[in-house]
């Protein structure tokens, strides 16, 4: 079956989050496609043209004429499964493969001879063939690379980015045999404008995805460490980076919180795999420690600034602007703004959070924080944590008390307005 014939390729996307939904829509424009998710509320919303991730508008969902949504897997309607479930870390910073394992079990139960299973979830090298394939074999009773086949094409979705969308990003592809690799590559090429890069093996594709985010994490940790150093020197880090950025080959990374589903998580997958082989990564691990501690640094810095202004810390009224992990996006996965919130609460401050992009119910369920409907007034301290465009229209002076401390984590506000910035 390893050819691209739109009449005999039937696709099921397993997982309809930030990665799976755009993929389902693009495939659904050309192939008979099923979008599967265990979240019945999500399925019902999508059937009505509602995408709570705000990645796609109703008209975009309806462009996929061959796509339907369901909470049930039907093997009679599928010969290509694409798994796009999350791969988070647990409380001990270890890979949590639970969603991936459950998805593999579910697909394994309906897998037929000749089917292809393609994984998009970010994993450590070897995970697809060493962890997922045995599950597929166990629950299907089929033999890998004889009865069924696998591919791996790591996601490169950038939540909230309306320019570098799925079809405009080069995609890595791979397969468990040369002919499957070609099939997977051709399948993705049929929906992409930017094309693909066919990796020589699944492990190479898995490793490539990991190092993309490890590289960014290490680079950000470097400028975060510089920010910590320059803070002690009373030097404005943003001004230093702007000056250094005048050199043509300077890499323009900025300091800040590192959260989200990729950069703040994926390095731990690399660390886990390396440690299982007896190697303990020094650079990657150090970068993670620096980035993980930036929220605490910001909170402590702000408290010191308040003390210098003579503000009583305990009971002081504080407002954090933004809680999503990045600007102009409702995604709250692994947001590190909560680290600032928790640390300020430990100091005894009365902390509120305002974010027009975030879902109030989701924030309450995930972090037990009650979001404000509108910014609170007379705040003795304000932290601009996320650079949403909507905040550019907010007059900070209207929501602060006299002698208030204003900290700009994103260098987003007028420098003359703020007490300090990262």
C-alpha cells in the first residue's frame, strides 16, 4: 500500500491538541480523515467549529471537507494512524510516557495488517521502536515490519504563530523501512508548502527534534545567567544585548521564563536517555537549572525593590499581568509564571493575576489560581510577565498605587515607567 493514492489512504489523527488539530485539518482537505480524542467536550466543540486553543477559526475547520471528529477508533476507516499526544515530565523531571503508552495501546487494539503508525510526539531517541512498537505488537498480535510499520515525524508547531503555520514549516520524516520512509515523506509532502527533510532513521528524527529545543534552552540559559550577573552589576541586560546585537553574527536570544510544552520539557528527555547510558549531561543540565530558577529570581528581585521603596511586604497588593507561557496565545502548559506567583505568596503578598488570553476554568483546575476579569487597581507592585499585545493598550499608571514597584520581565514597557526589568 506504500503509495500516495488519495482513494486508498485513510488517516486517523490520535490527539487533537495544538499539534493534532492543524494536522487533521490539512489532511482532511485531501484525504478521508478522522480526528480522534478521548476528551468528549473537545470533540463536541470541534463539531460546532469551536477551537479553544485559538489556533484555527471556524471557517478553517470547515475547509476540511473530508474530516470528521469522534471519540471512537474505527479500524475499518483507517490504515494510517498519526499519534500526536503530549509527552510531559513528572514531578521528578522524568519523562511521563503515560499518554503515549495509552495511545499506543488504543491503536494496537485496532491495528490491522498493512497499517502504518506515525508518531509525532516528542520523545528521546529509541522511544518509538523500543517503547511504543512492543506495545503495538502486544495489543495487535501483529509483527513489526512484517504486518505493520511505523514512521516518525516530529511536530514543529509553534502555538500562537500565525505566520509559521504547519504547511509553511519544513518537516522531518522517517520510517521503519526504506519504502515506509518514502511513503511517510510523500504523505507529508502532499500537504506541505515548505517540504520535508527525510531522515535516514527514526532515531535520527527523534534526536533531531530533541536537540532543536535543547539548543534553544541552553542559549536562553546563557542570557539568563548573564541577566543574573548584570543584575549584581546594576547593568541593564536589555541594553547590553541591544549593543551586542549590532554585530552581524550575534545570536539575539533574550532572558526570561522558559516554559511551554517543548523548550522547558524536552531537555529532560535528553538528560534521561543520556543518564540511562551512563552519561550525565553537564551543559544541558546546567541550563535547565538556571532556567527553572528564573521565576524565583524575579520574585525575590521584586520583593527587594519593594523593600527599598519602603513598602510593607506582608499583605501588599500585587498584580501579575499574564500567565500563559508565551504572548498572544492561550497555551498554559508548563507556564513558569506560576513560580513567580507561588514565591510571592510565600512572602505573604496578596497576589492577583490578569490574563485576557487564558481560560479561567483551565487556570483554576491546573494551578488553583482565580484569574481576574479586569485588572485590579491600587496595586503596590505590578509584574509584566507576558507580552500580550493587549497589554500595550493598558495604562499601567491607572492600576498602581503611589510609589508602586513595576517590574518588566519582557522589556515590553517604556523603560522610564518601570522600576526594573529583566
